């Protein structure tokens, strides 16, 4: 499906009147395209199916708009002139994609005059629109949404996204005599049935066969969670077990992918008895569950199971992403109850201070919540596919348009990639829990206020979290900005806080096994008041951050004892073998 007027077409040499009208034309075009995008895509790609509100006026000072327009008119004129002078030869390059933009890597984009002009004129037009949006005098929140929509618009109209203007697609059509379009249509039909764009070859993976294969057993199950206990791989283990709380909007096996990159397997190999929370993929009958249910029947129940089975009065706990947010709230509840049973806490790419939630904030507004809250509070579920689509749209070129071109225009099957397979295996959330999460955290940012919220019958205060704390953030994280994760170091009341910054993004930064060595991480034992000051004095260390965390966690594990011979105990007998039942339940 092609958005209105989005198909690129040849243009005459630019003239002053054309460029003088560009701002007004773009406003009309952006509004029309936004309407198409909302109807055709965003119901499946944003939280609740609502597009970010688009200001009806750009609010750019006329003098600034004229200056920006004039500057880009001159650049486009120079581009056109250079292409005309090159004739049939290779035209000069006056503008190039930003580093990391791989859309125009094919040689035709540089060697053939038509495609070179098309590429460069598109890049110039995109720069023009982004600069025009940046010059807007709208209020900050509206300006941020305008900048986001501008980027979405520019990404969507790229000539690489259309068969007639993508030389790689045209070449493939000639080579296959149109077979690529036949395969592409079949891929499109299959993806419509899945309700999402395929990013990985689904047939290459199966949970329990080649993903989530670390040996273990389910030792507890209620309507919300299963708790898995993993079998030891060392003759002795630390007396104090490790309880992992993964994100509830996806499946837990992001931390137990293939054996080579399984965070769980490597943690077990360090001598830790690992317990994993496996969240339920919420069915319609559980749509009434609340945030308190996720604390009481989720995290707190799992902690009790781990203590009972291990025989230890204390445990270590780790939370990842929203799992870390839930863990922090549970720890604050325990602190209010004067319960010191958690000896250390680790937070991976976790946001507790939502003052700057990153670009996902463009979707989460009071207006959106007001429109969606009645249904959510009545038990309507938030479908995992909506959340996954929203996160993907933050990196649309990489996670949306790249696969549109490869799957549908080139007719290719996506390569097998475990991280992206997991990314497509989303889970549903109950409405009341999700509404509370958005309203109190993302919109109200009340978790940072002492005693402002009551959870599980207790006033919560993050400063009462006083056990040793390890905070990990990813430098290129587009979901939890690393500076937002950094602020956890000041929110908790622990005198013993370590902060480590890893390379790459939200998922790949976390799932970074030490062998083979990849990426790097930054360490700095000093914790100044400012995140940038911390980074300026941090030391870059090659390879994975996992060994740094192992060294930090080891003294908190307690003395070594003989590894358990069997899983569970009399109160919590072994039920099913890992990976359990809940993780394989499809989203309904």
C-alpha cells in the first residue's frame, strides 16, 4: 500500500517559487501522510493505536523559514547542476547518508546519475524538513512530537521503500522475472496473518528445542507466574540464590537464548543457583490484574519460593527493563515492611526516574491515557504486538522499512536471528496494571517522590532501598536512555552503588557474552552528580560487561555449599521441565 503522494517522481530544476512554497506544502503533506499512517499502520504499531498528536501549525518564524528554505534551495540547485554537468558519467557526491545508514550501499546509488540525484535530493529534502521542524517555536512537548513525526515521514518516503525507485529491487525483478514480487506478496500475506512484520526466520527457532534450553524445572506456578529453578553445573554453589525478574512485555528467554549467549547458563556456571520468573502471557480472563498483583503474586512470591528452596534467609535479585521497575517497587515494599531478605539488587536497562523517557514518550501523553484508560481499567488488555510495534517505530529504518523492502519488495526470507525472533514473541499485559504503569510512572513520574505511591498496602520510597546495588545501562539504548538509568544511582539509598555502561542498545548491549569478545563497556568507581561527568572520567574496557558483574556479585553470593541434587523441595516440588508452560503460550 502506498501513502498518498509518497511515490517519488522526477522533479524539474528547483526554482525560488517552488522552494518558497515548500514549508506550506510540507505541512499539508505531513498532515495527509499522518492520517494515512494512522489508518494503515499505527493501530498495530503504537500503544493503543493512537498516533502522536500532530500540531497543525509549524510555528516557524517566517524569517527563519525563509533563511532555511533559501539555503537548501541553493544546495539543491547545486546538486541539479552537478548532475547535469556529469551527463552519463558518475556524478559528484554533495551529500551522503549519515554513518550507519545502509539504505544506499548499492553501487547504483552512486554510479548512475538518476539514482545518485534521487538519493541526494532525498537526503537534502530530509535535512531541510528536520531543520525546519527544529526551528519551530512550539512548546517543548509539541516540538518533540513534531520532530519525531518529521523523522517518521522522512523515513517513510525514502526512495528505497518503493519498487520503482530502488535499483536493487529493479535488478532483482529482472533477475527473477518478477518472482521477487510473487514471493514478496506471499510474505506480506503471511505477515498479515501474524499481525507483525517478520524480522527473523521463525522456522529456525523453537523455544525448548534450540532456545531456552538451560536445564531446569518449574518449581512454582500461580495464575501470573511460573518460577524456574535451573540445575547446577558446578559441584558447589553460593548459598544465596539469584532471582531474576525479566520484562513482562516479552518472554523471559531473552536471558536464556542459545547456550553460547545465555545469560542464565553463564550465571549458573559462576556457581549461582538461579531462579527465573516466567510471566504469564495474559489471557482475557486475567485482564483485571493490577500492578499490586505483579508485586505480590509475581516478584514477592518468587522471592519466597527461592528462599524456601535454597534454605537461605536472603537472596540476590536482578531486574531487567520493566522487570527492574517492578523489582524496585517490590524492594521498596519490603523496605517499608522492614524486610531485609534481599541482600543485593541488580538493575539492567531499568528506568525508575521517568522525567526523560526518551522518544517513546511521544506516544504516552495524558490525552492518550484519558482516551484509553476506561477500557483498560475495565479489563481490556494491552496487546504485546502493539508495544513491540511502538518500540520498532523508534528505529523505523532498521526495524520497519528495512524488512518491508527485504520481505515484500525483494521477496526474501529474513535470516535466522535469535534476538529478533524473541523480539517478535510478545506478551499481553492486563489493562489496570498497564494503566497504572503509564499514569503513575511515565506521565506522573511519581515513583521518584517519597511516599507518594501506595503499593501492596505500603507507602513506597526508593531511598529506603539500602542493599548494595549494581546498575547497568546501554549507551545506544532507544528505550531506556542511559542517562535515565543513571539516575537510579541517586534515587536508591544504598551507600554501595556500582554503575556500568555498555555499548550497543537495549537488548544487544545486555546480551553480550564474553566469548567471543565483542563490544566494550565503561567503568568508573566514582559516582559524581552528573552522568556526563561520570562518562568523561570512565575507563573503556574491551569486551562484555558480564565478568565485571560476576566479580561484583560474587561476594554477595555467600559461602559455597554443596550443589542441590534435585530441584525444589517438599513445599515446592518440581513440576514441568524448563522452559515451562507459560513461555510457550502464544499471544491471544
